[in-house]
């Protein structure tokens, strides 16, 4: 976590680490995740083809320009197992953003369905709604209609479906959560001193 933030109580196995603080080995692991075809398919992307040094430079530049807030997802042993990020901030910098889009990925299929993704989402929402200055007021995401596992995990984190968009060969499911709803779910008042 950043700026002295403690991980939420419901995320005992997961911590977040800013990508700007990655070691060389962690960059190499993240690069491998973004080159993986199966992971890219789940994110409606193509595996990256740029060299690792360029991938690192692009990610660092986006972080420094406030275009994204990217984190590595570390397991209970401190090993990088995925990534979590907020991007598409609205309004755009330099204005104060109130809304962002969430993306999360657990990079090792053997760790899927074990709750790591859900804990990563909880930790990222904690950061967005309590650590980020000023805190965001809304976080949204889009997932595939056929990815019911992801929809159940996001719903368990408090996201509500806001609509569906039919496209050729697929359906996009839009979900979001407000800061007020997240605080209520976490049993924290809007002006809690714990924030």
C-alpha cells in the first residue's frame, strides 16, 4: 500500500505495490503477464509485442503523468501474482478526478478461483476511496457477459450492474460502485477518522 495505508482487514493475503517501486524481477514478471495470450484474451487485448524495456518505460510514463494508478498484486509471501489498476480518470488530469475505471488480473491461472482477485479489488477500492487524495467518488469496470466468475467476484466486492452492451460475438457488462456504497459496506461513516 502507499502513503502509510494499511491493507483492509478483509484482504489478509494481498498487498498492493506501486509499479514505480517494482524491482527488475517484478517488471519481468509483469511483462510476462502482458505477453500471455490467454490473459490478453480475458482483457480484450492482444499480447504485447514491444521489448521489455519499452513496456517498462511506457508504464512508468503513464504512472508519472497521472494517466493511471497501477499496482502489483503481491501474495502473502510478497510475490508478484498479478496487477490492479485504475485508469480512464474523469475528469482528466489536471482536473481532480472523481471517477476511474478498474482493471485487475491474476497472472497465474493456478491461482484463479482462490479469492486473490477479490482481495485485490477490495485493496484497490480501499486505496481509491480512502488513500487517494482527493478520494474518488465512483469506480466502474467492464467485463464480458460470459465471464460470470468475474461478475460474481465484483458483485461480492459491492459492484452493481449498470447496463449491458451487445456487440458482435459478445456482451459487455458494465458495473460500478460509489464511495458512499463502499463506505456503507465497510461500516465506515463518510467522515470517519479511520480514513
